[in-house]
């Protein structure tokens, strides 16, 4: 399959893509809840020092979040959405 065909296959409307991104972010936060809690605990009561005192926790959280919020994940979600829409048929039935 060529680039153009693949691009057409995964093309979704902008609003749909925004909704998929939002869903992807929510899933990432849920999956990375442990790291979010660790970072929040470290950051609690700090202001400027959070940057260097919680660097390790921030890196762990970012690494975890990146697993669930990258372009390949979004493309996979677009494919699933497209397949669901195709299964419904042209009238959304």
C-alpha cells in the first residue's frame, strides 16, 4: 500500500482526531496513575525547587505517558475508528 492510500485510509475529520487525542490522553493518565501520584507527592509543597528536586519522577512520568501518547498510538486509534465506521455502513446503522 502506497503512502497516499495509507493516508486516505487513516484520514479522519479534525473533530474526530481531537476526540481521539483526548481519549488517548485520558487513557495515558489512567495507565500512568502510579507515576502521576509519585510526581504529585514530590511536588507537594514546593514551588521553584520542584524542577530539580522532582526531576527523576518527572522523567518517569514522561516516559510512561509517551508510551501511550505517540503518533503510532494515534494512528492505531484512527484505524480502529475507521474500521468501526466502515462496519456501521454509510448510514451509520
